[in-house]
C-alpha cells in the first residue's frame, strides 16, 4: 500500500499546483498531519504523504506556522517547481521559496537568498547539513533526471539484464512505475525509455487519468495514469489528480492527526493497561498465597500438641529434620516439611499464619476493587478517545471548488444580476481591465479607498441601490465608522487607466470621463451568511434584500465596535461549517449585528449559470 507520493505522482501534482501561480498566499496553518497553505484561489496541503492542491480542510491552528506566515503571507506565488525528478517540490514566491522534501525524514525549508530562514527539522548527515542561517543544499542527485535527459541517456541507464532494478536505482521510478513501464513497453530498453519520456511529457501537459486502485475494498495505490500492471477489483477515476490524492491520502492524514491529538490519552491508556495487567497477575497470587497459609495454619493447628512434644524431644508422628540458631525444620506425617521460628510458641505462629492469610485476602479484595475501578477508568478513557477522534473527524471540512468569481467580492441582486468587486487595488485593476465591458456599469463609493464594483447594465432603481450598497460596504467608509455614503456609477466606456497628459494614476486608480450618476446617502449595511453545497460550506455576502437568495443563515451587519475577528469567530461557531477566516474576510470591518435571517438559497449551479452570462 502506497504511503507517500512517488516522483511521478509529484510531477502531476506540481503541474496542478502551478495553476495557483499569481495568487496571494492568504494564510498558513499547522494541521495534525502537516501544513495547510491558503491561497486566494485554493488550498495546498503539505504533509509527509504528499504536497498537492486539496479541498479537505482538517482541524487547523496558527500555532507552529507563525514564522512561515510572517515570511510569506500576502506574497504572490510565482511558480511551483520540481527541481529534478525526485520527491522535492518548491513553492516559489517573490521574496523566497518554501522547499518541501518528501524524503526520509520529511522536511520543509524556507529559503531566502539561498539561506535557510526557517525549517521544520534540522538535519546533519554525511551528504549535507540543513540548519538556520546555512546555505541550502539539495540532497545529492542519485538518478538520471528524466526531466532533462533525452531518450538516449535514459536507454543507457537501463540494464537489459535487470530492467526493474535499473529503472528503480538509476532512473528513480520506484517499483510501481518500473512495473508499469515494463507492462506498457515490454523488455526493450529503448522502448521503455521512450515510454518513460512519453508518460512524463503527457503528465507535464496535464494529459492524465487520475486513478485509485482498489483491492478487497481497500485503496492500495493512486496514480496520475490508469495502471496496466496492477490487477484491481475497481479503478476509481477522478477529474483531477488532487481529488484522487485527497481520496487516497486524507484518511491517512486524519489517522496521523488523531494519533497526535490523542497522544496524551494514549499515554494514560498505556499506564492504565500496565496497572490493570499488574493487578490481574497480583490478585490470584494474593489469593493462592492466602489459601496456602490457611491450609498450613490448619495443619499446624491439627498437629499442635504433637509438634510441641516433638520439640521437647518426645517421640511423635512429627519428625524434627533440622535445627539452627533461628529456625527449626519439621516434617509432618504427610511428608510436608515446614520451617518454624525457634523460641516462638507454636500457637502464636499458627495465629500469625491466619493473620497473614487474612491480610492477603484483604489485599486481594482491595486489589479487585481497584481493578474494577481501573477498568471503568479505561472504559471512560476509550470513550474520551473515541469522542476526541470523532471531534477531529467532524472538524474536517471540504473546501468548495472555487468558481472564477469567488476570488473577488461577489454577490447576486434580487433581479439575478451578477456583481463583482475588487478586494484590493490589484484586484480593482483586474476587475476593470478584464470584466468591465463598455456597456456594463462601474460603481464606486464617493470616498478614496473602495472596491471597484462592476455589474451588467440595469435601469431598475432597486437593483442600482443594491449594487450601490455592496460598493459602499466594501469601502473605507465602513472602517472609519460612517453610516451612509454617496455612491456614483458610470458606464464602462467612461472608465480608463489613461491619465491626463503629465499626470500619473496609482495602482487601482482610474479616470472617469463624462457625467456620473449618483445614489445618495447609501446606508452602510451588508448581509453576511453561510450556505452548504453538498459537503462544502461557503460564506456569502449580499445586500440585505438579496441575502435570502444566497444564504441559509445570515446576519445583517452595520459599522460597529466589535472587531471583525471576534464577530467572525462568533458567527462561524453559531452557524457551524463555515470557516472562521472566510467569515472574517467577508466582514468589511468592525461591525454590529442589526438583524438575523434565514433564506432558501439558489442551487450553486444556478449561481454559476448567472455568472456564466458575464
């Protein structure tokens, strides 16, 4: 059963992750199994099993990820690279890169100007040293690199007399891909080399068939191609390789996280089980010894007079075997030999035997009571561990697959008109350059520092008010506590990035020519809510009048004095499912809740159809 991605798998994953290039890194989290990187366009999971896009969002924390977040947060991902055909991937940013080594031991290293500025584990081996402040060095290359080598070089590395071994040891295919290449190309080194190069090129171009092989109901491997060398009961196929990786590795990552989460409980369990085993052994020992002492005491009591006479030198059925300074050994008529203390009356010794037997019986009884309590404690601990594991499993969320408009502020009006707005100056540029058509409308709060909001044309005053409310909410007016602001709108043809001669326009700024239409005294209020689509939860924002079209549960907020981080956490806990950080991102600033509501949201595919008309 595969426990980590191969270099071939990683190549396919790197190609998919490259689709996030240009996106900002919004946050970095620590999870029970590794790290989670949140980009504007999706998530990347990095664990000892894989690095890939993911929609599985496990329980996460900022603890342990603070330095990485401080180093790269808000940086744009320039590229995702695979420096050679090995289990090493790089997230490259403008300021540096994060190198993920899926080797043994699993490691992550942040590098700036070639130097290590953060790492998961220090490493010192005969091949290299990885430590803070040192220049980063890759592990020594031990394979011919299929990413750079041509077919002739690959063919030379393949031993005709030992095909499988040479593929694994000289080309780094691993056993799985080696068997697959032989199954596809036969035993000709040239044919194998050509097939290897062809498969790599297909993966580089994204021409893949993501497949999980299932045997006896258990997934045993995942590959970016449908394997011919494996006999599977079922071939589960996926639209994207990261989806197959989620299906295959998420249960392993969850189990790893559960072990981390319940480590203390496991230690307590181990101690309890040791105590239970000790008592289970001691109790019968106590009882057996108590029974032996009582039996002996009864025998000595039965022969008490004869023993006393024998000790005086008289002839009896009791034979004195040996006498020393402190002990007298006698033999009873049955042949059993017993040691008595010299100078202590036999009656007192019999009484002491009964007392010792009684003490042992009491010990056994107390031990049995303790054993029963320990078993109850163990049962409670099992239940506590089960609840902890269930809590961990229930905390796992499925991140929805992002539609193109979700990287912006977006909403839908009551008339089913799509609306988008920039989240920052850079997005304002994109919204205007790419999505503002000449006959579309451009909305902007009449205050510096606001979202550039774009929507299809409309003459309905109620719709214009809703779009204006959306534009007003995501403006500086909210942050400074203004409760109403004017919003202007113009046609797309009136908006340009060309400044008058001799002037300069800052990033995210535009020139407006011609007459502006105004919506006066727009009240700053926004509905923020949560919706569930299948297993995925989404946070949505809308003008209050159209909130019911997008959210199952929502609140209407206005500028207030509660920090959006605190309010976002409260709302996420109350709603359940929607991520705290997504709720916080939807809130325009410090707020207060003015009302609560419930809706019957449009199906997500219908929302996508509305935006498909753009």
